[in-house]
């Protein structure tokens, strides 16, 4: 089997494990837990985990399961790891020829995965999903359990979540901010818009033909609408990725990434959004979100980052690259929604320095 690469694959395995496997009863210090009942009847987890997406109409399933597990930790007087591992042992006991260690860790993996998955509410039914597994697990949950089954309970017990509660809130507010900025960008008309579009997408690249200039406004509007559609949905997932723990896997300065063709709408963003440069953490996070959403829905590339210079010109990136460049979209949206200072514009709107 290929190692898992994406959140979507972890999700799919969890979904199948919840809906298709039999869940056996367990005992801990005299308390019986009927997992089939807990998952299917109390939490209706199978309704949350639909084939195509996490169904926000059933988002409360996650908090219900988390509360149930936390309660059982208290009432059964065992740790979270042992509690989750017990579903695995119960399944193993039913097997005619049990292997020495977990022959099948999927049930434990599924509970552990769902324990660290959150719905972060923006307003009304609007919200985003945040997957915040323990950093110390270092790989996707199923791989982490499989790699060293002797430490299974240990790994299941870890709670050093990648995103803190405060950071999950920042992600929620920043998603809303990103959507507002894109909406403002789309609504802004007149000369100001022409100038800003020209600044970021045409610059002084002499190679741009007149027809391309006329086209650019249309392309920008279509792109903004596509980004708004995703930001305004309930399908956006922010996830930790094991690459974040590996300093050689990601170039320095990269705040996140996406797999543009991944099945679900997942943005992998780092948790190091902090207030700096006179802007709050939400501002930086919102800019990262727009950058990543452009990768996701417009299939943009990274021709140049803000700190390298974004102005289209004969020496820097071309106008053709600008419309296809994630950071250009991020700074353009920030600028046109009046969220970029003159100093910042002057710093980033320069030809790429080689
Ligand atoms: Zn990028």
C-alpha cells in the first residue's frame, strides 16, 4: 500500500472504518461502552462523514464524540490512549488468529483522527474545519500507529495538538476576513480598481498586448468569484501536514501548501501566524489563506513571493506569470480591499530581484 499523502486519504479511511466496520463493546474498570451505539446513534458520525465532504449539518458529532471520550477517561479512570486502544483490543479478541500486536489499527486510528478534528464556526452555519493532530505523532495517524504498535497507547494518548484553541479561532476569523477582502475586491470598481489591477497584473511588462490588457479585468473578476465560492462554502479544511515537522521537506518561508488536485478542499497551513509588520495575526493568516485558495481553485504557481518582488516587468516576472502567481493574488486582494499600507506596497510592488 502506498503511504498516505493527503488529509483526504486519512478521511476516506476513517469514513469507511466508521461506516463499514463492526464496533464491539468494551469494558474498562467495570464500565461498558457500546461503541456501535455511541458512534452511530449518539453521535450519528456516519452522517457527518459523507462520501464527498464533511457535512456541516452534522458538525456536532465531533464535539459529542470528544465529550464522550473525555467523560470516559474520567469515569473509567484510564487514559485516553488506553481507552481508544480498547476498541482495537476488542476487535482483536474476536479474531480467530490474533497477531501479537494490533492486526488492524483502523478503529483506533479513526477515533483518534476524529478526536482532533474541529468545526470552527464563523457565523450561522458558516464555518471551516481544522484538523489538529498531535505534533509528536509526526506522521498521519494510521501510519503513526502502524510504525510502532508497541507504543500505540502512548501515541493514542498524545494531545500536543498542532493548532491551539486560540490558533483555531484565528483561522476561523482569518477565513472570514479573506472572504470579505475578496468580496471587497470584486465589488470595488472605477479607476482605483483599474490602477490596482494594472499595478499587480500588468506592471510595466512591455510585452503585454492590448487584447491581453482588456482581458485581464475579466480574468481577475472570474478568479475572485471562484475564490469567494470556496471561502463561502462549508467544505474548507485546514490541516496539519507531517511535512511541517520536517525542516528539509519545505523551503524556509513557506507558510503552507495545497495539493491542487486533492479530492477535498484542504489547505495545509503552518501555525506560525503571528502579529508583525504592524498587522495582527489574522491579517497574515488571511493573506496566506488567499494565497493557498488561489493555488486550490485557480491552480496558480509560485513564480515569485512578495519578499522577492511581484511587479510584472521585463526583468521580473512577466504579466503572464503574474496572473498565474499565488502571492500576486494575495497582495492584490489585500491592496484593493484597502488592507495594504503604502510602505508595504512600495516594498512588494517591485520587479523580482535576482
Ligand atoms: Zn504557494
